């Protein structure tokens, strides 16, 4: 009998209505009071716009099996079509009492509350509904419109809430009781959906209790002044490299055979994203350092992350025209990454977590590369920046020594260093 119902569903989905009806009639003859038969008949009635008949069938189904939340949700649908909101809410609550995360019932409840004129209350229910959908899940197509409506209702509510908070904080600041606070502003952005929360996801070593910051405040790194002041010299050395030492450029992504490439498949062993290393996994490149003596000299003023067979890393990064670096994370939050933009055509961008920025030549920034990040060059010319890594400033000298030792032991234990 259940196979007959499945066959009826398949026939209906394929557009064979007569065949579906015949199968359902046969199923009803075999088991007229079975909840699955009653439910399927009710759905067929709803599809034909016969809500009254559907209600009767769904009520019989819930009497036969009161422990199935989908039956109560379907009953609520028929009651909604009959404009019986009180009974509809009772049916929805029965469904949610059985399964508090029942997506359809939550969407129904949000819609019913919204129709009562309570947009804020509806948004709270819609948030709950949306939270039940995993990021990589594909919800049923039948719920697509309802989910999009829920998202839009939440967006409107977020904007209204942000406005209310903004008014309160503006009044507070105007009374001289505070100025704009970066952390509070970002807190509000997270609360009101303007920003998503990204956590560090290092591929190798995670040091707990270090601040998880996307872009660090420039003022925290006064030694960057000297590096930014040398931008013209550094750019000139890069220009000489590009003119006379193209052979020194190598694909930044270079995985061997048998390694799962995942997001790197398109760029693996490709010079569309190439690097000219001054230091590569802690190994100096003498010829390159000689060609770029000024760059090497200013980099030694930074607290480079020095770990044998791992760091420092310092290199010119060349991203070809119309090329995107996919979202990824770095190996350890014990270090931070510095970018000094050198050649940046229009159409280049960079995202770390929920914050997107454009490179400005000569203006460096520092970020945590264990937070998901990506870069793109939509221009018709290459983009070039200087990249190097530094110790996380919140690590004490003692902590750095012990992290360094830990990494060295891991490399020795497995007979090979981990790769960035």
C-alpha cells in the first residue's frame, strides 16, 4: 500500500494526474483509514483548491496518527486556505510541540503572525526557521518562495532594528557619553545581519585565546611606516624582476600528484597566480634577495615569523588578469599576513571574513589569514603586491619560542614541514 502511495506521488510529479488518482483510489480501497492514504488524498485535494475536503481528510489523518508533525502542518495549510487562523495556529503549535524545528510549521507560524500585523514577532519566528536550514542544504523546491519571503522579512527587521539601535547610540554620543566604538559597531553589524561571523580555521596549528580579527588596526604596527615609505623603491625592484627575471616566478599553488586539490584545481601549477620569493618557507633565495636588496632590507625591520622550514615567507604575488583566488584559510593563527599593494588596476578586491577592501598602492594592511579570505582581479592587467608574514603581536617572546619549538618537533616527527 505504501509503495502504491509512492507510485502515486511519482505519477503526480510527472504530470500523470489520472494515473496518480487511480493509484490513490486503489490505496484508499485497501486501507481507507490509513494516515498516509488520508494525507496523500488531502494533498491532492489541496492541489485542486478543495480546501474543505482536504481539511476533513487531514483531520482524519491526525486522529489516526496524532504523533506525526507533517500531518498537523498539512492540516494547518487547509485551515489557512479556509481563513481559520485560530484553528490554524492550534494545528501549527501541535506540529511544533512534536518537532520544534519543523521547517514548514515554523514558516507557517511566521506567516500567520505576519498576517496579524506583528512584523517583529514574525521575524523572530522566521529567524528560527532559517536557522534550521544547514548552509549546504537544498530545501524542498516547494518551500523556495516561503524561504525567500522569510529572508526578506528578516532583512527588513534587521534594518529596522539597526535604525533603532543607531538612534539610541547617536543620542548617547551627542550627550557626550561616548564616541564611535569599532568593536561595538561590528557587534551591531553582526546582530543585525550586515556582517557574518567568521572564526579562525587554521589548516595546521591553532593557538587559543588570540583575538580573531579580520583586518587589524593599522596603528598597531608603527613599523609599517618605513615599509610604506619604501613603496616606490620596492615597486621599482619588482619592475626590474618582471623585466629581467621572469624565470624566477613560480606558481604559488603547486601540489603534487595524488594530493586532493579541492578549490585549488584551477590554479594548481598555474602561473596565473605566481610568486617571486625572497624567503620561501624560511629558506632565503640569495639571487632574488640580491635583485631586491631594498625590499629585503625594509622587511628585516618587521617582526617576521621565523620558524625553520616554515618562515619567514616574503614574496611578490602576481595575479593575472581575470583571475580569482578562491576562498581559503592559512596554516596557523600564530602568524599574521601583511599586504603592501604595488600595482593595482581597477577591478581588484580582497575579502577577509565579512569585510571586503580594495588595495590602495602604498597602503599596507595586516590580517589573520586563518579567517576565510579570497582575492580577485577583474581587470585586463596583472595585479602585484608584496606579501610577508609576521608573528601575532599578542604572542609573548616566550610563547613564540615555544610555538616555534612545537612546529619544529612536528616537522621532525613526520619528516617534513607542513606547507602553507
